[in-house]
């Protein structure tokens, strides 16, 4: 009797297992059972360095930004926060088509005239470390200006008051019909190249690089960064 009873129990368990498998198969076919599928890992796209981003920008012909003639190209960024001119510098005197104060002074022909990029910002960060006493005058070393040559980058300078950008296009100013407001606009995502310099405007702000040496900078209302040939250094 025990053998018979054990056989009945085994057969009952076998039938139950078969019924369970049939039920599971039907459920799978009817779509009632959801099988979790893990999403593929998103591709990680490394962020481009500023000089790489600049090199990848489509180029706007420099002639479209040379509205003042000569060998200079002057332009505003699309957000109207930065004005730049690809120009020349001689002994601290910058040839600017829109700011006579920069082009004034007495030129020294004994000093070599060199290609340069000069930029001004309406809103900008202060220099992180100020050790310049403005030639002993202590007038004030302020940010908001950038000068790039093949020798390197200088941020800020000695001055009293505002930059031209602050005065004409800064907070609370409408710009009116000032020379700065009439400059052509370099749209975001486009670059211009002239005299060995390449400049473009992107999400990180204005980016300019001297092609031969790799010196350059990024500048925006919130940050300024020097681009060295192989690395960047925060200011």
C-alpha cells in the first residue's frame, strides 16, 4: 500500500509540474509575463578640449568681418558680451577700429609690431590674483580685457573705470548707435581665421588660439582660462 500510495503521489506531482509548465508557456505567449531587459549602456562621448572644439567649427570668411577695412577683423559675440579684434599690437598700443583710446599714444618704431587678438567683455570675472600695482600708481588692475600674441596671453590691465564694452553694452546700457553695436556678429558655432589666429564663439564663451604656438584662451562672463599648447591653466 505504501508503494502504491507513493506512486500516486509521484504521478500527482508530475502532473502538477506539467500543468505548471503549460500555464507558464501560455502566459509567455499571451504577453502576461514581462521579462526585464536591461538598457544598453549609453555611449560615453568625451568632451572636446576648447582648441579641439574651435578647430571643428565651420569657418566664416574673414572678409565678412573686415567692415572697417585694413587688415583687422572686428566682431561681437552673439550674446553681445564680448567684442574682439584680430589686429596688431606695438609697445602696448593696440590697433582697434572701434576704440580710439587703444590706438592712441605715441608709437615707438623701435618696438616690433606683432599680430594680436584683443578682446573686451561687458561682464567678466576679476583676475584671481592681482600683484600688479599699475606702475606704482595703484589705480587698479581689473579684468575684462584679453590680449593674445604668439608670446602668450594677458588677462586684465591697469585702468580707471569701465571698459568700452561695459560702458556701451554692459548691464543697464542699450548700446544705442555706438561703433561696438554696429559691429558684425560672429554667430555661435562659427570661427574666423586671420593672421595666424583662429577665434570662435561657443557654449564656453569666446575661444581664440594662435595657430603656430597653440597659445590661447577662453573667456566668458563667468570664467577666464588660459590655453597652453598642451594644457589649460585656470586664472
